[in-house]
């Protein structure tokens, strides 16, 4: 086994991956055809072409367009199954799949039916690939407080496999503070708390997510690099940063992989993890993320394995499951190292 094969074989955890951002062009085309939806796309290549963009605003536009094509709750079953199939191809054992119901409620889909379809896909993937998956709900920061509260009402009625809330969306225009009450209620409901922050906005956005939303993990957190006090704080409190180097490159958050702060954060002792975010839109997967930071940021196989272990550390699962995962990851790691040439 050579180094690249060893990296691919490493056991992995995926804590930050968007269900719709994982939508395969082929799955989208079949949905469009099946539902007889009017679209400019005739071939898979047309869709691949559309999945190219150079900045964050454009990315949000493409994402909104995809949302518009999902016209039936049942489509979430194959969407999540296909996503988890891709995850298992990277030897990912545990996934927290991000789902943004608000986007689809606007198109008159029902929350419970969507979650049921997602759970069907999760069950089928568990049986087929042995992969464990929980759901994190993205309340979408562009929503009003009432809209976010409505989603919490829905979660209360159908909480199956839902472990946390998050806010994604347009970070530059919609700061965290108005979601304080929503997060307080989510916490009381027993949900874990995460927010996208420090991706499209500066370090203040991260501070606000910590202060007002009391988050346990930060999605991205790239711009923490501009604030030494924040770096110290994140280290001291061991607040996890769910980092996605390739996604940050595609949306122009970093100029190059070499410019990504994950190396600096790791070396300073921050609790960082690697994730694929929107793998289909960013033309990446977890294997590619690991390989890129190995090649361009010098992460050794042991360090990459440590990133996988960080994922277990901060996963929203019980201690028994964590112990089991740690043991199986360590044994897989030893086998890989034994086979490494
Ligand atoms: Zn994200």
C-alpha cells in the first residue's frame, strides 16, 4: 500500500456535509426527468457545467436553483442514500448530514415526510454500507425567528435521528444574534448547537455565534486566523472547527490550499476536523480533502488519522459509541500502517 492508498483507507468521520450539496448530477437529472420539470438541462454535462462558480454569491444562486427542482419529499431517500454511498467509498464510518428544511417548506414540501424519506435512505445505507448517520438541521440564517421556531416545532413532532441545529446561508447579511432565543429553545429540546461562522464574514461573526448562540462547534471558522484572541479562546474551550479546505477554495474564502489556516490551527492545538461540505458542488470528497492537505499542507498520515479521531471526539453521539469508534479506528489504523510500504 502506498501513501495515497493509505490516506484513502483511513477511517473517517464527516460532520459537515450538506445533503443537497451532495446531490449527484445524475440524480438531479433523473429527478428533473421523472417529475417532468421544465429546466435548461438535457444532459449530465449541462448540470456539471452549471455546478461551476467562482464566488460565494454565485454558489448560493446555484444552490437555490437546485432546491427549486426538488418537488417531492420522496426524492430525499435516493439523494441521501447516494450521498452516503459516496461517503462510504471514502471509508467514512459516521456522518452528520446537514439538511435545510426551510428551503423546501417554501416549495410546499412537508417536514415530516422529508425527514421520513431521509431516515429511509439512512436505514438503507446502514444496511448496505454499515455507515451510521445522524441529521443536523440547518435553520438557515436568512429565515425569520418565527420561521426558525416553526422548524423547531416540526422537530419536536418528528425528532428521529436529529441531533443538532445549525445556521448556514448568507453570513455576510445575516448575523447570529437574532437566533439567540431559537438556539436557547433548541438547547432545551436536547439538541446540540452549531453555526456556520467565519466563512464569508470576519471573526466577529464567530465571536457572536459563541456568545449569543452558545455553539459547541463552528462550521468553517476560517477567519479566526485574523484574531489571535479568538484563536486562543477556541483552543482553550476546545470548540471544534469543522473545516472544508476545498470548499473554501472554490468559494474564494482562501486563495489557495497552501493559504488555508487548518495547518496553523492544528499546530496551535485547536480542535479541527476535515469535512467535504458540498462535495458535489465543490467537486470533492473526504478522500480528496485529506489528500490535498497532505500534499499541500504537509499533514502526515498520523496527523490525518488524528483529524479523524478529532471527528469522533466532537461527534454528537454517546460515549459508548465514541469508544467503539475509537477502538475500531485505532485497529484499522494499525492495519494500514502494517501494510504501508
Ligand atoms: Zn456548510
